[in-house]
C-alpha cells in the first residue's frame, strides 16, 4: 500500500511540475497571430523562443530524472512527454501555421530536430536512472555508447515507429489539439509495444525517437502531395499526416512509448526466462 502511494504521488507531482515548467515557455513562442506558435520558427523571436524552450526542457528533464530514479525511466519519459503536451495545448494548431505563412517543409524539419532532442533526452534519462526494471542485466552507461544504442537489433525496432503514421491517418480527423495529441499518443503506444517485441533484449532508447522521425516523414508526404494548403484545408482534401505539430508528435511519442513499454513488459520477461 505504501509503495503504491509513493508511486502515484511521485507520478502526479512529477507531471504537475513538468507541466508547470514547460508552460513557462509559452510567452517566448508568441507568433504574429497573437497565440504561441505551433512551432519555434513561427514565434516573433525564434532564437529567444528556442532558448526559452531549451531551458524549460532541461528543467523538465531534471524532474523526469528524479521521477525515473524513484520509479523507472519509462515513467520519467511519460512525465517529460506530459509537460511537452501541456505546452503544446497552449500553442497554435496546424491551421495557425498555414495562416502564418510558414513554409510547410520547415515544419517537417523542426519535427526532425525534435526527434534528435527526444533521442538525447531519453539517452540522458536512461543514463541517470538506469535500465528498466525488467532489464537488470543492462548497464546505465550503455545509454551513452553508440554501439549499444545503434546496434542492428535496436535499429530494427525503429520500424515500429510507423505506428505513428497509422494512428494519425486513422484518428486525425481534424487539427484540434486534444485529438492530435491523442492520435500521436496512440501512435506512440503502437511503437512502444511493437518496438519492444522486435527488440526485447535492447534498451528502448531509439524506440522513443523513431515515431517522431516517422511523424516528420508523414508531414513531408503531406507537403509533397500538394494538399497542405489553405485551399486544401477548405476543400477537405488535406492529408491527415500533415495535421499534428512537432510538439504534438514529440509529446505523443514520449508518453505513448512509455505506456507501450509497460504493456509489453511481459514479453521482455519471457525473453529473459528463455535464455
């Protein structure tokens, strides 16, 4: 009973603290439409907005590390993703991006940057919180070893990131924030379960970033289709793959993969038993 109280109290306080910190970046991301831009590039001062966002992410990462040390790295990742999701809820949607006149290709590029940021944050998180409970034989130092992170099996697990595209395509009816984050969350869950099944013996560092990369690919596809325009929006021909913002995808990936890993935990334990 005491362990459950500690677990849920730590998780609740971690999500609240992470959200509170990330919301502080909102003011630096205000765009010409008067709302926080859906991307850093659309803010009045992109450099200032990027610095403010980076500082908030560093503090939120610190909170996630504390939570991860008390619980585990996956819960810490969920806390970090929840903070980004709350920030995204305060920002504009894809429609704001179109009316701001920002080139769509830059949105996909910013999503790729988010993928790199997610990868670095997860590597740091696993380094300072240690491997997941079902992988006690793994070393925390492996999170900083390229040969361990980018080995053949771990790279194969990244294919599960295509679940992000499937979820957005099926669930992305419009660009409402709640719907987009929920779609990306489901995509992250699919990636987490699938990635864990493909690489049960590997630390799931790449799995967290893979859905974000696939999200950027989806945005690029929407751009290439020529429907990612105001006219396409009005006609209802715009591809759903172009609707989520970079923060939607990053938040959904972090939270969803964390949930998916917990659901697939039995598969990892079975792998260890069969050795």
